[in-house]
C-alpha cells in the first residue's frame, strides 16, 4: 500500500494545510490523485526551516499553494 506510506511522510500540520487548500478549491478536484503525485515535494519543503522557505519566497502556510501553483491559480 504505497499511498499509506506516502501519507505518513506528511506531518499532521502539513496534512491539515493541504486539506484546507483543497477544501478552498471546492468540488470537482480529485485531491487524492493530484496530491499523491506531489507528496515528496510537499514533505521536502515542509522539512526546510522557515528561513530556507523565506529565501525561496514562500511561507510554511503557503507550501500547498507553491507545490500546486502550476495547476491552480490560488
């Protein structure tokens, strides 16, 4: 069950931000399919320090927006 292992790499805080991100998009998005492909990038960014994220021009609460920026205009 690869998807269970992938979900485990996300911290509870990041999972909550990711759920909120997709909830704000509304219906019509298969969040599981979209999110599954980018779990590694989400976890990699979440592991960075706040200073490292700021150097990239993002804040921790905007990680989902950053990772999915090419798919959604949010």
